[in-house]
C-alpha cells in the first residue's frame, strides 16, 4: 500500500471553509489574562456563529496544544463541550511541538479525505504565559514523606529535613524549549545554523526589523481581519497583536546581548520569536458538506509533508518538508505565489533560504541534482511573522495556514506553502490553493 504521505493528492478533496484567530498577546512576566481554553473559544465562537452550520453538526474537533493547564486535560474536548458541540461530538488533542496546530489540520484533513468526517473544527492554542512552574523531585519526595508522617514527632523530623534546594523550582517553559536528546535549547540550535550558513548579527537583526515593519504596515492597513477581539473579566479589550515594535531598528536591536551563547553568539531576544498566548481555529469540510450546507470556501488543502532531521539542526525542518512537496507536485520555488515560514528565529528562516541555495546541502542532504534556488523574500511572511507576531507553539501552525489563505485571497493568487520547524528535529509543510 502506498504511504499516504507520499501520494500526490488526497483521496477526497479537503476544503478550508473559514477561520479566525485571537490577537497574539505577548507574555509579560506573569500569567496572561486568558487561559488556553478561553483563547480557543474566543475565536471558535465567532467563527461558528457566522457559518450556516452549528457546533452540533461537527463530526469532530481536533486541537493542537503543547502545554494545556491542569484543568484542561484533553483540551479539545473541553473546548468542544464549552463551544456547544454537545456530548456526541468527539474531540481529541494532538501534540507535535511547534507544529501542533498544523498537525491538527492535517489530522482533520486525513479523516475527511478517508470519508470518516465531513465537518471538522481544527486548530491550535497555547497560553505560554501560563506554563507551569514545577516542584523538583526532591521536594515531591519530601511532601510524600510529610504526608506519610502521622505522629507529631515524625512530622517534626520531616520538617527538620527540609532544605533550600528543595524549594528550587523547575521552569516548565525553559524545559519545554530544550531538546532532551541533544541537550540544546531551541536558541542554541539557531546558533548552530547561523554558524553553518555564515548568518551574521546584522542579517538577523535586519530580518527581525523587517518582520516588525511588515506587521505594523498590515495593522495600519487593517489587513489582519482574521483576528477576533478578546475581552477579559475586568472589561479590558484586546484587538490586535501587541508584540509589534513600531520603532524597531537595526541600531536598537544591536544593543541587545546574545541570550543562548553569551560569548560568541548572535541570537538575541530581539531576533527571536516572542513568548506569546494565542489561538487559531479553522473549519475544514468535504466537498459533500460544502454543497449540502452551501458553505463558503477559503481554500483547498492540496498536499502536506512531515520530515525528520538532526535535532541540533531542527530549524531546517521547512527545507526538508517543503522540498518533497515541490518535487512530487513538479513545482519550483518560483511556482509558489506566497509563503509563510514560521519565524522561530530570524537565523533559522535565513538558514532555510540559504540551504536551498547551497549546492552541497541540496545534493547531500536533500538528494537533489542541483540547488533548488532562491526564494523571493517579497513573497515570504508578507505581514510579519513570529518575531513580531509571536509564536504560541500550539497555535502557530494553524495561524500561518489561515493567514496564508487570506493573503492568497486578497492578492487573487493561486497557491502558497506554509511551513514550520519543529523542536526535536522535524519539519511540517502544507501546500494550499485559493478557492
């Protein structure tokens, strides 16, 4: 049997009807105003409200999330029930690190292509500012001994054994952004790529400034109409991505110190993706459902691919997931009208562009006969990316697919590719066409 990942087209067409997302809200040293479930509902409710189908008519709900809260086990089911899907609509959560939102879309698309579903709500969410702060194992053991101490003297002895080291917390976010196999943080893997492809600090900072400028221009022109306003319980409104720096400049960024390699590195907070809370939701449908419910269609999912590579080089994931899509659909880089490559780090995106132009890399790593070519950056992340918008890891894969489809629509373009690098050494990509 053919591997479904390697076939040229899906068994049945899969349409993306519509989508919404929340503003992406920058983490500011404390838990943000919204839990992950509330973020997801903040864009799922208005999305469903404007469509001629009800939540009860969905066949399933699939959500990508990396760090759901303790009250959000199988967060997809919590979202589905609070959305009003009823008890009969199944829901499940997927986790593929930075591409969890894209994995949710791919999982939904497979069920539709196989005829198992006709209407699926899929997307991703992450409240990174709510990432847990954990007790270390020594403290957990001490609490266990305390619970087992029944007599006052035993409790006193247990308290006497408490030491300052027991109180040292484990920062869940920092652990989550470190590869447990190679022992490198995601930022250190970006430094690896910068060294490999001779990407210097000026190149990184220039790319980062461009990201902020493009997002600021998109906000000024009111191009981000996929965003739904959020309102917290204190009456505050959140209308747009709030990590954008309109005054960003290469000169300002040059003052920041490297974070991941303090002595020799060039990756800083300014040329890296921001820690952010956000959600993005899309409705996927079969051709039968589009006709039956007279649904609008934003675009069509043509192809997808997942690839693995060396974890220490994880930022090159888009190179390894996009290239097979181009080969089996007989496209060149120039045949793609618009691109969304998630900006985990400026260095990482620049490394992907450099790899496609590197003869040695293309021949030895991608098994190509020659270089793939140069990607036109005027078609890449035209309204900014993770450096300026932020990168809530569970949501970004869904966001870039949704925004890419909107870019294709407004420019009356035909096709685009969305792609991400994935912690652990993977890449994911989707080929999309405008309806």
